[in-house]
C-alpha cells in the first residue's frame, strides 16, 4: 500500500548511451542530475539507469545513484522499474527503490521500500516522486 510521500525531485538527463545487448532488445544507459527534498532535507542527486525494450514495447530499467543532502547527508540507492515510451519520445516509469545511508536524518530510509513515479519529457527534463511502501 502506498504510504507517506517521502521525496520529490526534478532535473535533467545529462547523458545517454546505447549499450550492447546481444540477443536482447535495444538497451540504453541514461544518467541524470536532479535536486529536491528527501524526508524534508534539500538534496542533489546523480543517478544512472539502463533500460531494455522488451518484446511488447515496454521498458525494464534498473539503476543506482547517490544523494547528497544540504547538511552533508549522504545516501545511495538501487532500484528497478517498468516503463513506457510515449509518442513524442517522453518516458514514464513506475518501480521501487531501496536506500542505504549512515546519515542520521535519513536513517529511516535503511528500512524503507520506496515506490516511485519517474517521468522524462522529450527534452530530457525529469521529475520524480517517492512514497514509502507500507
């Protein structure tokens, strides 16, 4: 069940790269930078994910990232999601992300499975929202 909203961010795609995927569908790596709030702490985030186009045209993505809080907080994340490509080239994902941190303001994240909505428009502008999964 979707619980409390724990974060949101917006940013931009900074690079894209096509990856080899012998025997599989097209695969792309995307790196983004974003800023927002996580558990009320202002943050900056950098993440990289790879996505594979599946036979039905949907996407499967998995990635990792690092988040740095305004007060020196630090967390890493790993996540997976499924997505769709829109007609104009925008991409929409839904999935789950898991954090690891030793920073006290974010310690709660170590025991949270977070569900996310992640949108990237055709120009590479991104927006994400996170909720605790209860």
